């Protein structure tokens, strides 16, 4: 019997395997159906820039300023004259570049929105399986099946599949990194496992650098679970080493080309966006406070200077207006977490979208918000099962949720920023659903192997 087949048969009971197979079929079907219906050329926001950068990279024209192209309406073939950029982290545009290169150089249909959509179908279904496996190692196979079911038809996760937003790729990579850690021994974690974890986490940081908050969180959980400080720091250092190896080429490129070792020159704008007089906490184009006064600079210096200045402005605002910052923290959280249908906003902006005038659009929005509210409620009920020091792997998931969930409080209240929390919230919700049932076969809820043989198998 092959190793994957042996794992499949040992991890889940026969009924659970049937359920999981059916759930995967449903996950594929709803995502493919949504991509066929909703995937359209990007008309607003970051997807326009991501698609542009991916196409330019695929054509070998470099990573150059989208804003210069947008404001001058220069044809794509002349983009080589634009200044280099680091406004967006390279990870997601580079992933799209691989997809677009295949479209440009194979008989695949020359439909970039559909290509993005089907690429993200694979990532989305992969995330269903990754979330299920994380849940299985924490709570057992029954909760794993519940988790898969919740993630498979999570409306907002399905909606984002059809848009060139980085959330689907980011979720996949963060879930993969967490699975690497929770799938093996906790106390005697191997150096190899730490390096693999760091490698995958580094890839996620190239998509959205705030995933690096997982590293101190992991160190904290080791300490809380009884690991000595020196050992916890050493393990974190090995994982950090792998992260550094992955992200270094991008940082070195920016040091050489942009004259600044930054992940993204857009972070300063995002920090400034909700930290200025009159800020409301949600996304707004704060041109007067964050964007004006840079046109006089050479084009190759604007991004770096503005990023640095806006970061300083944001920090100065926090120091000089602590009361306003506290108030804005509340509103950032409110705007980020109040609903879950942000992925449908593009429909109203796209005059060619088949759902723009449809009565079905409000139904989609309400479905997303109600589903989200139910999962949040169940997730809160499941939190006590995660917040246990004697189950450090479960505690790690709670810490990851907190780290990822902090993003809108650090930047501004965009509903998109809570999307990475959703798969982990589904795990917590599934734990609440399975609380009255004994775990099925496969990985048990305990966190450590009880024998050398089990340790070797883990």
C-alpha cells in the first residue's frame, strides 16, 4: 500500500473519508462555478495593480511602477521606462506571473481573469485540506471533517477566488506553515521541521509581511508550554534563519534598486491612512496628509521617501494623540470585522458584471454576513478548547489568530484584513461543534507522541 493511501486510511474512518471526499467535490464545484460566473477584468483597487505587475513580470519587463503606467496611460510595451517599484510585496505578483507566463506560452485560453480564478480554485481547495489537517492534529478526525465543511463553503473565501486579491494565496501559505509545526512532535521538534516551517512562512511574508508576527507568537507558546528560554530562542532562530534565506533576495533587490531594504513601500501610506487629524479608521485616500508634496522629487525616490515620511507621521500621531489613537483602534476593528461581503464590492463598480443589476446580489451579501456571524459565534465557543497551556499546538492556533487578526488595528479597518483569520476561526468553530463527540480515528487531541515509534512516525 502506498504511503499516501496508508495515511488516508489510517487518518480517517471510512465514513469520514466519504464525507471528506464529498466536501472536496463541493469545494471545487462552488469555486469553479463562481469563477465562471464572476471572474472579470479587474476594474478597481489592488487587483488592477496585481494583474498589471503579474503580466509585466511574465513578459520579462520587470517590476516597475504601476502608478506611473496608470497616470500616464503608457502602453505596456513601453513600461520599461518606468521607475522600479516596491509598493506591493513581490509574492503575489510573482505567483500571478507564473500563471500568466503559462497562459502566454501555452495553448491555454488567453483569459487572465479566468486564469487567476482557476489558480485560486486550486489554492482554495488546498486550503480546505490544510485546515482540515491542522484540525485533525489538534482535535481528531471528526473535527477535521467539520473544519473542511466550514471552509469549503465559506462564502467570502469562495468570493475571493474570482478576484486578483492576495488573500487566497496568503491563507494557503499560512495554513501550510502552521501544519508543518503541528503535524510533528512539540517538545522534540526537529531542526529540519523548523527550517521547512520557516521556508513556508518566508514565502507567506513575501505575499504579506505581517505573517512574520507568527514567529514571536511561536516562541511565546514554547515558553508557555514549559520550554526553557534558551531552547525556545534557539528554535525560533532556526525558523527565522529559513525565513531570512527566503526573503533576502527581495530585500537585497530593494536595497540595490530602491536604496531601502523594505518589504513594501506601501506600508507607510497604509499606516498614515488612519492616523491623521480627521481620520475615521476605515480606508480613505488621505491625500492632504499622506500623499501631497512628493511630485517635485525624482520619480525613483518618491516611493521610498513617502514610505519613510508617512511611517514617521503615523508614529508621531500615536505619540502625540494617544486618545485619538485609542478611539481609532476601536473604529479600525469595527470596520474590519463588522461584515464579510467585501469581495462583492467589485460587482457594483463593474458595469459589465452579470450580477450588477441582479436581485441575487443582496442575497449573496446577506448569506456571507450570516454565515460569518454564525462561524464567529461558534468560534468564540470553541476558544476555551484552544486556550490551554497543556495543549500547546492548540494554543499556537489561538496565537496565530491573534497575530493575523491584529492587521487592521495596525493599518486601517479594511474587511479584507480579517480574511486570513477565517480558516482558523473555522477550526475553533468546528471544535465547538465536535465538543460533545469523541474524536475519530487518526491523530488524537494529545500533543505529544507517547512512544519512540509514534515519535518516529510523527
